C-alpha cells in the first residue's frame, strides 16, 4: 500500500513539475508548483520527517508561493512587452544541456555514489526540529546565510524593477 501511494505521489510530483515549466501563463505555472510542493510534503510525511513536511507546506507552498504570485501579479508582464523572440539559438543550447544533464544523472544512478551511504538505505535521521536546527545553524551556517542574502537581493531587484515602471 505504501509503495502504491509513493508511486502515485511521485507521478503527481513529476507531472506537475513538468507542467510548471511548460505553461505559458505564469500564474497557472505557480499553481502547479504548489501541487508539486504539496505532493513532496506528503512524501516527507511518508519518510517520517514530519517537521520537514510541515515546513514544506507552511513555508514553501504557503508563504513563498504567495510571494511568487504577488510578484507575478505586481509585474503584470505581457508577451507583447518583450517583442519578438531573438534568442532561438538559446533553446537549442538549452535542449542539448538538458539532454546532457539527463544522461549524467542516469549514469550517476547506474554507477552509484562511491563513499556516500545516503542512498544505501534508511538512515537514523528523524527530521526532528533539534536535528534540523543543528544542521542549519552549525553544519550549514554559511550556505544558509548566503541563501538569505540571495533572497534579499531578489527582493531589492523586484522593488527596483517595479519603481522604474511607476
């Protein structure tokens, strides 16, 4: 039964992720991203990481997606404002890089990851708040701070873009 739920959730997650990148309407794309994040939260619950599952729903599917939708609607971008697409060559390069990345991921999955036991089986990590806090604020303090600076720069960039239009 657990395997069937996992397969259904994985399929929903992959299909909605593909719909996120294939939609022309950015609001619909953001709504599909909420579906993707919600199905991944349920997968966290199935793994026993309830704290991470709740954070996935509250922080990502809730707060971040509301922020995304706010920015999308605030900018109100239309296809006419961009003009004709002058970068057709980028699509070919992007397709080639995507194929290369897919081959690389498949090769890594087939060969395995020597020295890493994360994919070997169930671990003893429970996803408790104390473990997550220790991991964020001790082991990964610098990447955590870099992400916060990146988010601050993105917010300032949106404000600058909107100020020029008003």
